[in-house]
């Protein structure tokens, strides 16, 4: 928060010994506060203190600015498959996103 306004948010899922980026966002009007940077830096620091093997920032395909932001923390591109079991709506949404982005 900055002056009682949400500046940025980050939702991470913990799995075994790593974090997986589920959702993140920031208030563009408060971008100069660098709140998003601080959240990611704090996440990395927490991960290191817990001796986690990695932090998965989540997808950034076809989002050059997002990819550049993640690379500024030392992130490397890693391709992997995502499977949705028993959720046909989520599967259709993912196929749509991949097709058009």
C-alpha cells in the first residue's frame, strides 16, 4: 500500500520447496513506488532464507515487458507443460490464451 491505496499484489503457491507465481499485479499509477519490485525481492529473500530450490515467477510468454522485469531478477526462461485434470473450462481458457497470445 501507498497512502492507503494498493500499489501491488502477488499471489504465490508453495509446493514442496519452491514458490510458484499464480497471480500478480500493480497499480500503474503507483508504479514509481516500485512496490512490485519490493514484493518480488522480498519473495526471493524469503525463498533463500528457507533454502528453497527456486522461485517460479510464472509465465511471461509474448509479454516483453513482463519478461524483461522477471529477467531483471535473474530469471531464466524454462519451458514446461501444464496439465488440467478434470477442469474442462480451465483447459479451454488455456488453449484460447495460447492460440491468441
